[in-house]
């Protein structure tokens, strides 16, 4: 992922490099060169005239004018031919430089697309492995990822940050790979010491993702999505806006999906009951503004929401 980001940055640099930058780098500017040639020609003509001033009588003046016209015609023609040739060489050089930059840009774009596809396949594979390992949450990652992206967009997040939030949602529970099966798949309630192990999965996720070079929103969701607005969450007990926005957004969707899904110890809640729970805990467990926007999306029965357990049971 870090490599893909760096390749993308380099691609953007090449794609947006202006032509004057190429000219400066090569030390070639046709207009400047043409201007210098014209100035040099004018200076040479003036110098020639001063050095060959004739005696002040009509016949000599007439002869001098003819000589000057001949000089200007010959030297001007030679200068024009030379300048045209030089400018043609410079323009051809620039054309080749621009063509080479275009080839490099296309190659970088292809490499970037390949790296992004590989990264996406890796993220999907990790998420799928975790879902298969924890049967209670099978397909959970796909559902919460889609709904988190929709909620984040409704909150005004877009572009690269939205993509990072999507990746973070996909990998939010990746730390559970380090939780023993006896605890992860236990059907009944967990003992206190088992909960202590389970609550370490955000730290395990951070330890796994941080060295790879994932962006801040990805790490924020993986590490802080169990923090709560009133400070009662884990692993750090952060409160209010101390909790990164990406994690606050995801936590609402995560709890919603858990309440709307069947579990061995209970049936899935109806939409109405789950919404009441979120609203009742807005300002205590959840960011009230995030809950407000999320509930509005669900109550509006938008197509994206209906696809992910949003209809009344």
C-alpha cells in the first residue's frame, strides 16, 4: 500500500509537469534565443554603419545607403536561416522530451493501476480470511464497509480520505487474527480473562498495519473503533472528539450491523429497535452528529441502506 501511494504521487508529478519546466531543465527557450539573435543582428548593423560613415556629400551618401542595404539583406537572410534552423532543433528536442515524459507517465499509470489492484485483492483477501475464521461475522466486513463509505460521504468526506476510510472499514477487525479460536469462536459469554484477550485485537491490528505504511484513517479505524464518546471504550479510553472522526463514523455502523445480525445468543433486532438504541446512546456511546446523519439515512430508506439490513424486520 505504501508503494502504491508513492507511485501514485510520482505519477501525479510527471502528469502535471508543465512544458516550461521541461524547457528550463534542458536550458532551451526558443523565444529567448530568437530575441537574442535579433538583438545581436541589430547591434551588428548599427556597428557596421558607424564604422563605415562616408564623407558628407550626396554621391557618397547614396553609395553608403546601397552598401548598407546590401549588408542588411545578406546578413539578415543568413541570420534568419540560422535562427530558423536553431529554433527547429530546439522545438524538435522539446517534442521528444514531451513524448518521453508521456511514455513515462503512461508506464507509471499502468504500474500504479497494477499496484492498486494488487493492494485491493490483498485487502479483500485479509477481510475474507477473517470472516471465514469468525463465522458469527461472516460477510460483516463487506456490509460495514459499504455502509461506512455511504455514511462518510453523507458527512462530506470524499476523495482520497474516503478511500482510506473504506480500507480501514475492511480491515477494522484484522487484529482478531491474533485471538485464539477458543475465544473467537466461543458460543457462550466470555470470561473476564477471555475478554481481556479479545480487547487486545485493536492493538494487534495497529501493530500489524502500522509497519506496512497504511494511512492515518485506516489505522484510526482499526485502533479506535471500540472507543466510546463518554470515554468508556477501549483500548485507550478516549472521549468525545479525542476519538478520530473515521473511528467515530465506523463505530456507529459497526454497532448497527451487529444489532441487525443474528447471533447464537440472540436474534437480529428490527430496524426500529436498533435505531432507538443508537438514538438513546447518542452523546454517551456515540458521536451525536454521526448518529443523527446515520439515522436520517436509514429512515430515508435509501437504496444503499436497504441493501444492508435497513428494512424493518
